[in-house]
C-alpha cells in the first residue's frame, strides 16, 4: 500500500518536470523564431506606413480620414492575412513537419498525380517569386534603416548608399561562417526591437487614444469611397506591412508550429499594432505632415539608439531571407528542379544550417545592383510587393489542393475559405502589378530568370533521360547474357550510378568495352528524392537481386537531406550485403553535352540547358563519395 501511495505521489512530480522542460524548450524556440521568422515583417513599420500615407495623400500632407483609413487597412491586413490565413490554416499544411512553397507543392503533387505537371509548374512559379522577394528584402530593409540617419542630420544623405553597400557586403561575407553563432543573438536583439517599437508607439497612443478607433473597418469603407482614385495604389503600399508572412510557413521545420504561433500572438502582433497606431497618432499630432514618422516620433536621446537598433534588425531580416534562399535552393536541387549546386554544411549539429557559395554570390550581386540602381527605399518599395503577393497567391492555390485532397474538407468550405484568401491576394497583386514600370520589373525579372532556368532544367533533364534510355540496353537482358558468357572477373565490388535502374548504365557499357573485365559483384545504384523532407533509415535502402553478378540498389533521401551514399550503403549490411568501402569502386558517367539541330527543344534552350549542366557540382562531392574510390568515364551526348 505504501508503494502505491509513493508511486501516486511521485507521478505528478514527473509530469511537472516534463512540463517545465517542454515550456523551457518552447520559450527558447519562441525567442529564436522572433529573429529568424519575424525579422522581415518586424522591420516593415520602418517604411510601410509612410509609403501608404504618401500614396494616399499624393504628397507629404495626409488628411485625417486618409490616416485612419490607411491604419485600419494595415490592422485588418495583419489580422486576416497573417493571423487567420497563415497562423490558423497554412501552418497546419505541413509536409511531415516542414513548410515552404516547395514543401507545399510536394504535398499537393503527391495527392494529385493526374495534375502533377500543373502543380509542378505552380510550384516553380512560387519558388521563383520567393527569389524575387529574397533580393528585394535585404536591399529595402537595410537601405530604409540607414536612411534614418537623415533624420539625425540631413548632411548624411550622400553616405546612405555607400554605407548600405558596406553593411550588405559584410552580411553576405559572413555567410560562409554559418548562422549558428550569429543566430544566438538574433532572438534577443529582435525581442528588444519589438519591445522598443511597441513602447515607441504606445507613448503616442497615450497622447491621442482616439487613434484606436481605427480598428473599426468602417474607416476602410469610408477611405475607399472617398478616395477611389488613390485607393487602388494605396492598397499596393499597404501590402508592405505584411511582407515576410511567408517566412512563418517557410521556417516551420526549424521551430515548429507552437513557438511560431505563440511568438506572433504574444509579442509580434501586439507590438506591430502599437507601433502602427503610434505612427498614426504622431502624424495626426503634426497636422498630417507625413515625413518619416517611424524615426521622427522617437524624440531626443531615443532617436540614435532607434536608428542603430533598426539597422541591426534589418541585418537580421536580411540574414533570415538569405538563409531561406539557401534552403529553398537545396529543396529545388533535391527535387531536380535545378542542377546540383555546391552545398557546405556550417553546423555539425543542425543539418538545416547550410551555405551555398554560388547562390550567395549571385544574391549579393543582384542586391547591390538594386541598391545602386534605385538609391532610395521609396523607389524600391514599388518593386517589393509583386513577388510577395504572387507567392502568397500560389500558396492559396496549393492550400486549396491540400484542403480538398488531403484534409478531405467539404467542397463548399474549402471553396469559401479559398475564395476569401484569393480575393484579398488578387486585390493586393493587381494593385502592385501596376507598378511594373516604377520598379516592379526588377522582382519580375529575377522571378522570370529563375522560372526560365527551372523550366529549362526540368524539360532538358526529361528529354535527355528519354533520349539516352532509347539508346541503352535493358539491364536484365545484359545481365542474363553476361551470366551465360562471363568475361574475365576481378575481385571487389563495382557500383554504377544511374538515374535509370532498368537500363545498363553507360559507365558499365564503356567499362566492358575498354577493360574487357567485370567485377565479381556489380551494383546498379539509383538515388531518388522522396516527396517528404526526411526519410527514416528503415526506408532508406531497397535492394533487389538481378542474378549472381548484378544487384539493384535504390537509395531514397528526403528533399531536405544531403545525400551521403557511403553512409546509406552501410545500412545494406542489415539486409545481407557486406558493404566495404575499401573494396568498392564507384563508376560515374561524365556526360559532355552538345547542342543538336534535331533536338526537341529550341536551340537557345539547348544551349541554356548545357550551360546549366556545366555549372552542376561534381557528383563525387555532392554524394559525398571518397574521391579515391571513384572512376569517371566520359561520354558525349548530342541533344
């Protein structure tokens, strides 16, 4: 009886201890999410309210109705798009814990095989628009923060662009060292940032509490009716307040849904509302003179610290979107939407922390060109909204597929909710698309370039696969003939990498042709990417015996994993194959592609595909095969 009582008394202590650990972990993840997830949307108050007021007033003085209407639009945009759409619904559409437009595409594509090509195309567009956003965010964020020095002293104006370029150069230069060390300060600095902007706004709300009436949506209706000529353009500027919402979903795998939701509801959302309302009260107190309200409402000694803090916050926002670009590129490579690119892991503990030198260089060049070309954050603001609104519209379309095909929602409910989100997304997109000639062409040019590259790579890869397969010998036929009439056998194991396990690899045929020998054990190895982020070791390897000379092995990796062939092959020991890396030779085909006038693609696309293929990282390094165990055999293919 005593034992029973002791057990019953001890049990709540264990539950309490477990609960405390879980709460501590959630708090740590919340703090991390503040820096990585909300860095972008958290810096929007620097420029969003100002740009919307300038658009609505057509000058530097805004009327009371315009101020309240713009503020009400921002409040309800944050509520509907971020809180309802992303927090309540999109975050639930995770692909085994991972988020982002390509994860959503893979999820939707797997549930709708009849429309696989269409969903792939939608995913390519969404990913390309993200890259358009990724080059604008660092440029506009850092530039707008440095422009705060103009409020301190107008004589600083000639140094804004040079200093911005220096800061951006430093941001891109430190990428090679990884985000692990820098990430430790992301959360605390961003937490201080949100508290600072919240208190800054609260001070002016206390001076004019009537600004809180802007929460009523009737101000939106009045603004749209009274100013229909400028409302359309103003809505495009309003969208700047919700840029960065896609980061909630893209970073789902890093932090989990609960910390992201709690961080938004407890800290980010309230502080953003306080700051925007405070800016509205400040402009009203100045009789509608717009100026630069975010910095100007910090009077006296608080101004310089706010400028410094804003610069730090924008650097963090830039870092977050750069890391997102690396992750998205890796997913695209794994899903065979881009050629293999060099991927360097910057952390031994977290696989998600990666550095891609070529992507980093391209991003740095484009971002700096935008800063020099546009010169002011106001001009860059026109280029910002198109890619972000387009990305959100793609998310809405893919979310509808998930609602109907995976969640099995009733059609009327899925259609109703999708129609609401699509109506808002389309409204924002059309109001931004009219800014094409004012600067919107920049993000569209980046997105179009990525679409063209991805489409060419997907199309060229399929065409090349079909063409080479027509010229190859079926593996079963070759294996049967070699078993009947064996060539000279040598000891050891030969592993032939191929994308088509049913046909004899080109490297095998050339090896037989030139060496006239065959290894005692021959493995036809294929590496495939699953439509899920991570594949457990139990599902990693699939082995099939062809005959006593040949065996097929298929290795499956998730699109968030870095393929490691030797480590994966070690799992084969559990299935009977005594794999030994020291007695194994890996045979790879190195194709030299030549353009052909009889190709199934236009000549320009042939040449683009060949150019992309030449940029691909070495297969030996990409699959992490020891270089001393690799034999490469060159072939020439005309496409």
